[in-house]
C-alpha cells in the first residue's frame, strides 16, 4: 500500500522573504515633508527649510535656540556687549538732541549763531539769576539753588543755535560709535551721562550765575575716555592729543564758552575712562561699576554740599 505525501518537493533553493521598507521620515516641524536629514543634537528629522548649518552637521531651530540661551555671549575687550557695534545708544542720543532742538526752534528766539528760548531758561544750568524778557524786564530764575535739580540733566540736551548743535553732534557721531563699540552700550551710556552731569555740576559750583547748556560737557568727557581707550588697546593715541588741546585752548579763549562745563566734563570723562579701560580683568565688572557709581555719588555729594552752603 502506498500513501500520498504532502511534503513540498525540495528544489534546493530557499523561498525569498520580502523585505519591508522602513517608513519615510517626515520633518517634525512640517509633517507633510519627507526628509532624510536629521538634527545632529536631538536626531529629529528636519527638512531643508528648517535645518541650520552648524560646525558639525545640521541642527534644528529649537536646538540652536537652546544653545544660544546657554552659550555665554561674546564681550568686548572691556567687558561690554557686542550690541554696541550697532551704535544704538549713539543714535538715540543724536535723535534726542536733534528733537529737543527742533522743539526750541518752534519757540522762536534761535538763530544760526545762537539765541535762547523759554526752554533754555527752564532747563539750562544756573544756580539762580535773572534774564531779560521780551518786554525788557528782568525775570528771576529760581535755578538749582531753589531745588530745580533737573537742570543738571536737561542742560546737556539743549543747544544755542544750529552751529552749536552741529559741532556737538558731529563729535558725538565720530566718538560715540567708536566708544560704544569698544565699551558696549551700557558702559558707553553711563560714560556719556556722567560726563555731562560732571560738567553741569562744575557749572553749578564755579559759575552759578550763568545760564549754561549744551552737550559739550559730555563730548569733552568722550574725548578723554577715547584717548584712554586707545592707549589701553595699544593703539596710537597721539592724533587725539592735538584735538583735545585745541578744544581746551578754545574753551579758555573764546567768549561765551563755559570753562567750568568743559573742564568738568573732561575731568569726569577721564575718571570714568580710567575705570572702564584699566579695570583688572578678573574683577572687571565690579571695578567698573564701583568707579561709575562712585563718580555719580561724588557728583551728588558735591551738588548737595554746594546747595547747602548757598
């Protein structure tokens, strides 16, 4: 008796098993886009529109953003932010000065060479004194001696005539961009304001009966700081010396210029510049802050003592 066999004849070859293709990955930010590119940090698939070239491979936007948050920002030689390269503070100061001047023009009384308005009388530096109004009558100005301390700030944004404004703004544009790039916006802004304040405090102390205004107090401080910054960087600063000397000579020889204001701004700028430029690297921010805050407190103390003695 024979029986039927259900075994499959051996042909000598194994049957081929079909291979399943892996699914095509899609960009995690754009689910409809196929991609074979992956982020080298998180390994998520990213499309060409999302990938950002890194030092090694490509990264997704989220990993790049996270890296920027944890990465220490690059600083200037003097510890300031690289944002100063854009000169935002310099531009803001220019706009403020020009805007205030345009306001004074609407009040009348200004010319190319000079003149003053009620805004100058309200915001210029003066201890106390009188001015002659349009009716040729003397009008008393209470001044800082009577508590109008805002004049120490507002005066540095007021100018007597367009030439006065143009000279100061040209100097601010030339010096400001270089100093802001070297120091960073915060340090540069503090230098400018403290120099202007120092010059105005000097006006209050040494010429209390004269109405003074202008950004020259701050500009002279920038001259001094610029010289010190160049020296600290090892660059040739000899070209700055004649400019400073000429301006100092003009201050003492040309009538109508505030000697106290210019010299006060120059000295204040030199003090702040020394602290900003020569602070030791290991405690740089602490020393710089101490110099700036100490200078401000010293100017406040001088103002308070002068106010009390009058």
